[in-house]
C-alpha cells in the first residue's frame, strides 16, 4: 500500500510518518515539498505519488494569527482539503483528514457528537469547517477525524509552552474555565495507522480524542508535576483575564463513541498519555 502524507514536520505528521510505516510505503512531504496554498502543486504531487491512501496532517494552525490572516487559513484549511479530495476521488484513494473541536462554539456543556450543529467562532474554526464541507462534497472515500488540544514531546504546543515558562518564571497564570480533552499526537498516529491497516469505517466524520476531560489550568498542573516542576505556582484565571484575538470554545469535549463502535478504536485517558509524553520529554 502506498500512503502519501502531508505535513510531515508537524507534531502529528512527525508521529504519523513513523507509525504509518507499519501499514505501507510512506511518501512523506513537508511544506517545502508541497505548499498546500498552491493548487497546481497539490495536483502534481498527488498524481506523481499515485497513493492508495492520502493522510492530510498539514494545516494552518496559528489560531490567533488566523484572525488577521483569514485568507491564508482558508487557503490551507478550507480550499486545499477539497483539492486533495478531488484527487483522491480521481484516483480511487482514501483521504484521511484531521479537523478540530473549534468547529463548535463550546456552548453545549456536554460532549459533542458528530451530528451536533457546528458554529465556529473563529477564523481558524471556520476555515477547518470549510475543509470538512469540501471533502464531503467531493464524493471521495474519506474519514475526517475531529480531535482536540493536541500536544507532543516536540513542536509548538501547550505542553512545550508550559515547560518553557516553568524555566523562566516561578508563577504561571493559566485559564481554568475552558474544558477539553488533551490528545497526544502519538495516540492519533497510532489510531490512524490502525484505521488504514484494518480498512477505514464508512465515509464520514468521526471524533477521536483522549478519554476524560480537564481544564487548561488542571492540564498545566499535571504537566508541571510530571516533569519535576511541582514547585511552580499556577494561578487559575478566567478567559476574560486572558483575552486573545480568536475566541476559544468554552467547552470542547468530543464524544468518541462513534469511532469506538465503528472501528473498535478508543484512546486512553489523557492522564495516561501525558505520562508517556512526559517520559519522552525527560529522555530527550
């Protein structure tokens, strides 16, 4: 099986390149090799690679910057997935694409299901929803995996930010009134590889996050405790006390029941995965 992977240098892409090797031949492309804002480049890469599976791990992920660069976010997150989907349909390939909890407004208060109404409140969220809609409209074989609060031992993410700040400060202020499910990139990669190897479930959208839920404040405290920074004081603050250009969902926990029933896939509790990632950080 030939698998074409985009976004190889991202935190999910890096894990995918290694995990997917167990499923077939991986053609892994980074941004320098494939600019997703270039339609012609996308079509050339898809036709040259002739994959049976396309895994799109590339995305515009600068959530706050997207508020001032909506066109750039739309090009990569909204338009490019549709082009990939058109090429997947032409080749009869499966497209696996990652989306986000930011397609919801966070006002529900209980775990979101795949059929819940979307209502993104940020340019980033709107661009990701546009990508979902383009894939679904294409008619290609597809699995869209919505996930949340992704982190890893490498890359730019909340865990890495907390560790950097812990080296610089003795007290941190972290938002405590937003809740979600921190999801480790290596778990996403392992689950994706399982899907590819066993045969993807029916076309559609599936939620895939770690089990359990927490707040950014509680997540920060767990990170610091597991990495030997337990002496750092963490102050719980509200969203209003930490304004950002993009509005974040207040509650973005996703129910993963559908993918568990369809494919037998369930990620472990976020605390278990965090321990694994923190050990990787400690090991260097």
